[in-house]
C-alpha cells in the first residue's frame, strides 16, 4: 500500500506489532511480487505455516490490468497449507477479460473486506456468495494518524501546492497524462502558486518512479513558459516523513490515491485525479466525491471540477476535510475489527 502497510523495509514488523496490539492473531504478511519461485520458497511456506491466516495486503492490485494468475497461485498455496486467506481493504476489478480467474480467487478466499462500493458491484455477477457476505469500509491508510499518533504541526503556506502525476496507459480511453499535467501545472503557476511534485511511488529501485514523469511535465511547461518553475521531489519518503514534507501546503492535486490520503492525513485538502474507480469509490465512502475526477475525462471537465476546489476558502475547506477524516478514521478502524 505504497509504504503504509506494504511489505517494504520496516513496515512488515511495524504492521505485525500493530496487529498484535489489536489482538488479531499471528499474521502472514506477504509482498505480492508473485513470481513462481516465491511459491516454492521454504521461507515463505514456513511463514504461511506459522500464521493464523494470511492477508492479501490493502491496495488495488486484484485487477485485470496487473495480472491475476500469480495471485491465484498464491491463494492456492496458502489454502494448500489449510490457512484462511483474507482480502482486506482492497479495490477489486473490473474483470472484463479474466472473469474465470477472478471468480476462482473469490471462491477460495475466506473473507473479503472492500474499501469502496464500486468494487462490490464489480463482483456481483462473479460470485454472489462473496458479494452478499463481503463488507465495505474505506482505505485503511486513513487510520494512520490514530494508530501511530501522528499530529500535523506546520502552519499553512497559502501559495504552496503539491502535485502528482503518474504514467497511465491502461483502459480504452487515452489519459494524455503529460499534456494534462502540463496544463494543470501552468494554470496553477500562473495563479502565483509555488509548485512541488511529490509521490508515494518514487525513489525505489526497480519500482515505478513518478518523479520521471514530473520532470517531463516541468520540462514541457518550461518550453511553453521559460519562467515556469517547480520543485520535483525524487527520494522515497517513509510515511511519517512524507506527511511532514506535505504538512503546511495549501492543497494537493494529484493522481495517486495514497498521495491524496497522505495529504489529508497531513491536514492538506486533496483533489484526486483518479485513474481507476478506486479514487471515486474511496472518496465517496467519506463524503468527498466532489473532489475527484478521472484523468481520462476531457480537459475542460477536469478544469471545471478542479477550479472550485482551488478557489474554495481554505479555512472552510480544511474544516470539511477534517470532518471527512474523522469519518474515514472510524471506517478504517472498523476494518481491523472485522478481521
């Protein structure tokens, strides 16, 4: 989950400590980089055997864009050891071309907790039993402040704006991310904002690095306007450091959902330009659906939705997002209770 509860670096240990604190048993935590050699790993099998159950970690990777066969193989390996498998705080689908694989996964897992309602609709025709038994909460990252006692500290810099764009080539509609990123960036720069590009996905060798597309957007914007200037963050920030860096910005506009959630956790209002249904779905669970739109939407519609957000009174806007975060925290904590 982009560093919050993922299998990267220190977070498995931190997550296991948290789960023990919540009294949910011994948890098998797995990075789902599902190569065949992982399934035969003695170490991995030992982890499965020593767990009470295995959680497919929060995120949105159970999706035809990213491949489902590896996930099915992992689920089958866990079930072979007679251990329960839970899908927790996931977004699922769509499954237009891999219905049979997705159906097989759903039939084998023991519990499904989704982070938004659109995913529930995606599985209605695949597995009615799972559809009827699954629960919907929200993204568990919303619980970060409460679980790890994080408290924003900075005063707001009214001209500081955080931006994020990512490469996106999936789906039937063209996203034109760079072109739209340039247009949005130039509009905000021309309004006198100081721009910073930042992401939850950058600075990790061998993984997607959004800073590359950020640099491309800045270069193209400079070509159109030589006075254009923006800061591009390139290093990977651990969760608390990321929130500290974001802390104090006027607002965030970006494609990464966990970038938007990070901003909200840092007391920074966030407009999420989604690339999958998860953005609309998760924002809708906490009453923020007016602050999201798909990157594939026409540029005039994106600007039409974004402009009121940019012009909104900062004080009133912050109150609205703080209220949404309180709702989100309760729903996120409910996820752990459902486990």
